[in-house]
């Protein structure tokens, strides 16, 4: 089990999902590019390949900054600014906090399966998407995606220094064909699925690729979870 800190900040303005890259870029400039958790870059062409601890999302057409673990401390570099006006493309927006929630979440493996929805999950890169297309059996396609989800959870665990000591399980309960989503100007395949896993995950956390831009957002179907 691992207890992690989560900070969700929702702002009282409108930012649609297509504007998230511009919102992210504006926040990075406002906070200062020297604070790398905002962007996960070491230099112009060097990336930090790890789970993003600051993520940018659109929830109900309002921008959210989702921070986890070290990202909770790092986000103060944004809030210390006297002016919170950002430029989203050619559009100025005044950032006013509508809701701020700081909480501690226990990441744990349970004996029961917990149901979730995942939206615009970028589960596959170009290489394993080709593998996915070759698979003709729907059952095998689903198994392929279930394995990718488990791998994504392991990446999350590494990012927050959680030593997973039990088997992670995943069952896709409702499969939809992939749909095209735009990521950094490129059309790639995303999945909108319902699944169950034995991991307790906080709402809005991102799973998979491009989570810093709101992809792979998790929504938990509320059920009662009791401590053992």
C-alpha cells in the first residue's frame, strides 16, 4: 500500500479539450520553465520518461491541474505569481480558482474488483497498434488491452515510488472500438472503455500515454470500499 498526496485545482473559466496544449504551455511559462515537473523536459529535445506528476485536464469544459506527490509542492511556483492571466492562443483568460481539493489517497491492491471508466485512453504506440490490428479475435484484442492497462498501472506505481507486491488484475467489461483523437497535431487511436481492476485509483488520474494532456482519464464507479 502507498499513501500519495493528490491536489486538484479547478479554475473558473472555460478551456475545451482541444485547447489543453495551449493551456499547458501557458501554465509552464507562468510557472517558469526551470521547474521541470510542469513539462517533463530536460532540454528542447530531451524528455524525462516517467509518469507525469503534474497533469492538465478539462473537466466540464473547465481547466484542471492535477498534481500528485512532488507535483503538489511544485505547483506553488504557479500560484506565487501576482497575475494569473494566461494567454490561450490569442485569447486571454483570468485564472480564478473555483475549487481546490487536497487529499491523501491509499493506492492499494484489493481482494475485490473495482469498476472504472477510462476516456481517450492512448494505450498503444505505433508498433503495438500494428500488433493490435493483426489480432482478429475480439477476445484476444481485449486481453491485449488488459495487459497494456496493467503495464500502465506499473508505470504509475514506479512514478510515485509504490512497490507493488501483489498481482494486478484487469478485466475490460465494456469494449468500444478505438476512436481517433488528436495528440500534438497527430491523429492516433484512443479507447473509451469500462473495466474493473483490483487497484483503488483516484478520479481524474491519467493512465497510459499523453496523460499530461488529459488523455486516459479515470472515473471510478462508486462502490463501498472497506479497509481489511
